[in-house]
């Protein structure tokens, strides 16, 4: 160590905070559900169960009736599962539905209405000027009747 000095710098560690992730309410093996997903899946399962019960008369028609009953009862659950889990461009489908509805409710054409015409009290008339001096077309001039 002939004239060399050692400088000790503290190590920097990055602590993962995961602040941009939703809280996980239910975890089964490697499958985790947020509160939003869990509630949506419960609603879908409840709706599918209600449809299953209302289609009980189809169960009397042997295997084809049971298969049809199962397929019709699975439709609400699968739709809600798609709604709960699928994201497009970082947004869930119900957010895209709100964006689409807001877009449809906006006017497609805009009409320009000058505020000077409809709100004259906001633009008081300018004082009369001598002819030839400062003739600017942007100012409203008040002309005296002679």
C-alpha cells in the first residue's frame, strides 16, 4: 500500500415496494386474486348458479339437457372472468367501457360562437377615436349619431 488510499462507499440497495400493484386478497398456489377480481368472480359464480337453478327442467332430458344446462350456466361466469382478468393497454375492460360511453356522449360537431356576440357586457365598447388615428378593426367603437 504505497500511497494508495481506499475510499469506502456505502452500498445502495433498491427496496421493492410494489406500490403500483393491487393488494392480493386470496392466493391459491401461484394464482392470486385482488379484491376487485374476487368480487367479480363471486358475482359471476352467483349469476351462473342462479341460471343453473332456473334451468333445472332441462336436466330431465338426459345427457343433452344437462350439457346444455351446464353450457348456458357457464356463460355468465366466463364473461365475468374475462372482465376480471383481461387487460388491454393497461386498463381493465370496464374502464374501456366508461371511455367508450363518454366518447359516445360527447358532441361530434362543435359550433363556434363568439363570446363578444353573446356576452357583450364582458367587452365594453372602446372610446371613440379621431378618424384616421388608431383605426384598428379589433376594437369595438361606439359611434355617436350625428
